[in-house]
């Protein structure tokens, strides 16, 4: 229609691959620098951080399901903190990249906080505090949410999970969380029901032990 704004290319892609008639599995990694508008890119103070960020999209064939995430390539906790602050600043910018990043903000809870001794083969993941998440979503701020609040979250996110994958630089030995999946390629995988996290208000921390590569 005349005067109608052009559709966001990212939204057009999402609409295409989540159409139940789309016949192919879709799994792609899109560098943030390739989808950031030039007007926003020109204002980025640390372009080297932007190059370490990519958006991931996955959708099975003939399905409306979509898994969307952000992949960060970092070399230290300090650099992870910088990347988290960088993403948060873009979400707070009305002209930023809110849509490609999911539209719900990049809260600090989205990122693992950790300490690592790579010489000794120990990684300690901190407990993640999600107690304020319900309030950020417009729900009750007290510890006992109403049944109406919970029903609303259930309708929106009932089938959603929060998943963390930690790749260790060596041979994986153990993880203190008994629910962790330890893989042959030295990854620790933990998955939590979003609803359980909302109700508990946190994800417990854990410790990983591994044998460093020589």
C-alpha cells in the first residue's frame, strides 16, 4: 500500500522459515555486523566487539517453531562483560538492534558469570539471579505471584527452556550439578524449564572440573 513502511528484512526471514508450508530445515548463523543498519553501525564505539557477536536462528521444516539466540565469541570474563554491556546498550537505544536480538532486552541474567583457573582445570559458574525477571515482564513484584500472573507466563513461555552449554578446554572430568549432561566432545549441557526458573527465581551455580590440555 502507498506510504506503508518496508518490512524489516529480519522479520521477513523469520516469517518465511516459520511458515508451516516452508519445506526445509533452517539453521543459520548471522554475523551482527551484516544485519546492523549503517546508521547504527556508524555510532558503534567498539566495532571490534560487534565482530564477536552473531545471531542464531533455527526452525524445523514445516514448523512455526523458532529458536533464536545470540552467540558470543569471548576470551575472558572481562571481554564477556564488555559484550554484555555492548548488547544492553543497543537494546536501550531506540534506533538499535532490538528486533534481531529478540525484542526483550539483554538482561545481565542472560550471560553466565564465572571464574576459571585453566591451569588447574576448574570453572565455577555463579548462581544466576532471575528474581527480578517477572517484574520486568510486567508481573507482580512480590515473591508470591498470583495465579493470573503464572497463567499468563505459562501461555507465553510454557514450552520454553533456558539452556547453557559450556565447552571446556581439555578433557571433561565432572560437574557438581547432578542434572548436567557431559558429552564426549567435552561440553557441559544444562537445560531448565523457563517456568521453573520463574517460580524459583534463580538458576543454581555449579563447578566443572577438567584435565587441561598439555
